[in-house]
C-alpha cells in the first residue's frame, strides 16, 4: 500500500537577521574593469554581512553595482562605520565612487499583473521611449527592470512591468507604438513564456521573400494576372480557397520540370536561417504551413531541417500541371487546423506555440497560437495579431522570446556558423 507523502512545509520567508530589519545598500559606480565585483565582496566578507540582493549593469564601459546586505555581524559599536570607511577606501584605490545607504527590509515585491514588454526600434528614439513609458505609468504599471536585447539590426529592449493586466497593457501600448513607429510585444510573465516549444511559420512573404505561385506564373506567362488575385486575397478581399483555384487554373499545361527552376529562384527572408537555427538549438520544434505548394515547401524542409510542414499540392499528369490542386486545401481555417495538429504531434499545448504570418489567411492561426506575430503584415493582420514586427529581418522574432543578440552570436560562434 502506497503511503501518501506528507505535504511539503513552506520555506520561511528570508528576513534580515537584525531585529529591526535594518539593511545597507552598497552602490559602486565608475569605469568597469575585471575584478570589481570580486573586490567588493572580498571587502564586505571581512565584516560578516549576509547578501540579500545583487544587481549589476555595464553601459558603455561604466559599471553600476548595487548590493543589499545586512549590517556587520555581531552589531558591535563602530562596526558599521568601519565597514563604510573600508568600502570607501577600497573604491578610492580603484578610482570608483561608492555610496552606502541605510534602510530597512528588502525590495518591495512586484505587484500582480506582470508582463514582459519588448520594444523594437530602428532607431529607438528618446521621444518614443518617453511616450511608451508614460503610457505604462498612466495605465497603473510600474517598470521594474529594463534590459537591452539587441543593438542591431534593430535596437531591442525589454521592460519588466507589474501592476497592470497584460491584455490591458497590450491595448494601451498598441496605439502608442503605431504613433511612435516602433514595434512592441506585450506577453504575460512567468514560466510559460520560456516553455514555448513550437514555432509555426507561414512561407510566402514570411519565411521567404517571394509568392511561390507568382514564380510559377512567371514561367507560364501569366504573372500579372496571378499577382493581382494574390494581392486581393492577402488583403482579405477574396476567399482564399476560391482565389487559389483561380490562380492555379492559370498554370494548366505548364511543364512540371519548371519546379527545379522555381526552387532555385526562391529567396529566404533575411534572418530566416538564423531564426530556425537558433530555435532548433534551444530545443524548439519548427514547422511551416503554406497556402503555396509542396513542390517548394518540401525543398525548404530539407534545406532548413524543419520538423513539420503542410501545403497544397499542384496536380501533375503526364509531366504537366493540370491547373488543379490535390487533397485538403490549406486555407485560412486550414492553417489553424495544421497548427493544432503540429502541436499535438509535438506534444506542446497550443498556449505554448508561436505562429508567424503576414496575410489575412494567417489570422486564424495567429489568434489560435499562444503568441501570434504579424511579420511585415497587411494592416488588417497587424491590427488583429498579438504583436507585429515591421522590420525585414525574420530573426527579430527571437527578441520577442527574450533571446538576446549576444546569445545568438555566441551560439553561432560556438558552432562555427556565420550569423546573418
């Protein structure tokens, strides 16, 4: 008979060991160099203090190091004064500035309603940051921490915000982001953000720069007719399935051997290789779902080592395209269905998926995913998606997941892969 294990007792909340809860905030700032952090803690160790909190940042070669500690052990008269004098002498020897502030307790806990706000700008202006941070304040939020994710090809910063619900904050910042011409993503904080393990991308004008059917149409001599129908469908003015059949019908009689030429003409979006490579190194599974054709997506799966793919298939009879597609049509609703199927195969809950697309036929998929990213999308898609990226670099999506440019480049260097 299995005994029920006893419930784990909650760990006591850490408290400063002094009766009055007094603490000292030690701040050091100046020109950065190796050994500053180690030197400060060696100095503090001589007074038997306990460390409660540490924060350090370096900006343009200038370090700011903050350490929250208990007063010296034993509470002997003069011990705190001796600590202050010793820290100041150590700092002066290194041509640093030091400040020691008395107080009580630890940092206040972050309030309920916690979000990560990622801001992308090229450039990121002071006026844009001013407007966005003012919006956060007016919504009742507090900025607890700011961290730079990338300095190129765009400037990307992440803000940890508390005190306002994620959905409310997203709505509040969306309008301001459009006004300031920056991209912004607001996602709920917590472990779930780090657990997204499936990314599903549209292909045409997302993973690649081209519309595949237009490449086929160029060889069939009907490129202008197909392009006009494609544009209307992407704007949401036409039913996708109907427009697909109309465009494919124009390819009737085209020799299927042209597929090899089309594959060679396909251009990956800048950052596509870096995005897929980095996601795979992090353990994500990567899929594509396309209103285009398996004649091209099969090649992309092999080229990029993708995990899943779904697309339409051009029917071929006697070596020529018939002007029809076979099997289940991958349209707007179909993309959402394939997202769910891929998630099931990958054993990933839908709320832990990311979907990326640019057209109206991607909207159901973007809304069904845990995070839907409109990439260089049409206005109707930008307005409906969770977030939008309007820069021509697909790997900027990594910043929305909290991945820094330095981490991407370090992984590429380790594996001997050139970063795009």
